[in-house]
C-alpha cells in the first residue's frame, strides 16, 4: 500500500511539472523563508494589522449609538434633543449670573440640580438627583468627574464609581473614554457610545452637565475677574421708513433711545447700499454694502466693520469682524422673519417692522450688534 501511495504522489508531481512546462505558465512559487519575511517587515512591505479598527467593525457584541443634538436657548436656559434616539436635555436658572442650573433628561424623566462654586480660585460643579451624585473640579484647563450614576443591570460599567476627564480646548468640551465619546461646542452636542457599556442615562447626565459648564466658562472667559457680572442687553428697535433723499431708492432707520443705538440704511441702487451707525451720540461707523444675487451673498465694509452674509444651503451665516471682535452667527429665515443666533447668549430677531436683540456685550458689542442689524436691514431692503 505504501509503495502504491508513493508512486501515485510522485506521478502527480511529475504530471503537475509537465503541465506547467507544456502550458507555458510558471510553476507554483516557493514559500518565503523566515529570513525573507524579516527583510520584508523591516522594509515596511508587510503593514501591521489595525486590530482595534478591525474589532470595531466586526465585533458582533458592540451596540453603538450616535446622538446629535442642536443646542438652543438664551442666557437663562437651554434645550437640546435628538428625536430619533428619544433623548432631550434642558437646563434653566433664575438669571444669567445665578450659579444654579435645574436640568432634566427626557429619556428617563430625571430632575437634577447642578450647582457651580468657586473655591480658592478653582471652579467646581456638583450635580445631584435620583440615584446619582457627581462632583466636577477644574484641573488646569480641564475638569475631572467623580461620583456615581445608577445604570441599568447588564451594562458593563455597572453602577460603581466613575472617574472621567473632561478635556477643554478653547471652551469646547469633550470626553473620550473606551466605548463613549461626547463633544459639546456650544452649538451642538455629539455623542457616540456603546449601550452595552454605558446607558443613555449616563450619557445624558454627562452631556447636560457639560453643556451647563460650557455656557458658564464661555461667558466668564471674557473676564479675568472671577465672579464678575456679565453684561446683558435687551434692545428693541422699531424700523421706520424715511423719505428718500435725492438719488436714493429707499431709506430706513432703527433706533433704541434708551441704549443710544441708531442704525440708518440707504438703498442707492438694486445692489448698492450705504449706512451709518450711531452709538450713544457718536458716529460708530459709516458703512457700504453690496449684494451679489448670483452668489446669494452680501458684503459690508466700514470703519472696524467687515462682515459677510452668505447662503450655506440650509441656513445663512453672518461672519467677519466688528469692533475688533470675530463674528460668526447663524441666520434662519422663516415667513419673512430672520432669527440670528450665536453660540450662546446672542439672539437677534428681525422682520420688516422691528429688530429685537438679547445678547451679552462681552460676546457682541453694541457696535457689533448695530452692524449685524444693518446687515439684516440691507437683506430686508434688497
């Protein structure tokens, strides 16, 4: 039997060699030696396998959820929600200088209380509610989170003590832990997490807390004095149509006598405008503006004012500089009404009859508000 098997194997090998020679194809390549493989690895020919990336896409036991929530609100409150994931956050406080936020998480109807404190020059927060108790302390520019949050049975993290780092990069807060990523930039909350590791309750608590902290530090970052009051303005300006002068197509004016703000805009041609800003009796700036209907853009220039309003698909933006400060505002148009909003504490509403503004002058000066109002008036007149 052994002789027959040996004879059959030799016959098969001989036939394979003869076939390769007769067909003109190459013989099967030899396997590389160990030394050859070492040489290839040293030369970079064999790239290492990214185990973590492969595991992320192929691990059948992970259950990743992505949540995106737009932040809306003013100096005293905020809301954010993701209808697809049935998750909503909200926070309110008595006034802009109050240190206490009452926050809720819609996913589990939790009612929480967040309190900010400053001790020995360091900022801290505490949040309390049903089955949770967290404390947050500043650690350089960042924050440390310690405490306990009750989680459903079955989650890998469980309900034990937690210890996270909240990174702060130019007032943008983020947590990046194994199985969880949360980022809060003032306009949006974005989270990705594995529900087998962290519950929606855990992510919601951290997200609402990070939003409250972000709003606090954004305002106080404008001042080097701890506890200095923020300067909020509430301006209402009726828009009046004035009689055009010679060679003018239209002239409008908006004034708030209590704050000493006056804005005048003149339509000279279909695409050319001029105007002036008066702040407490002094000429803040003389303006010129041009409308580019093809690009759906308006450009405005003046002394210490360079602004552009442009269509970005689903919304307009007003951006540039005014009164020595950067300006970047979102504009939503609906039923002839303009709603202009900044990251936080800036809301300006404009229609053909009036302009109303609620803003903090540490984030947007009176001159900046007047220039943005002039831009909105140009848009209404075009």
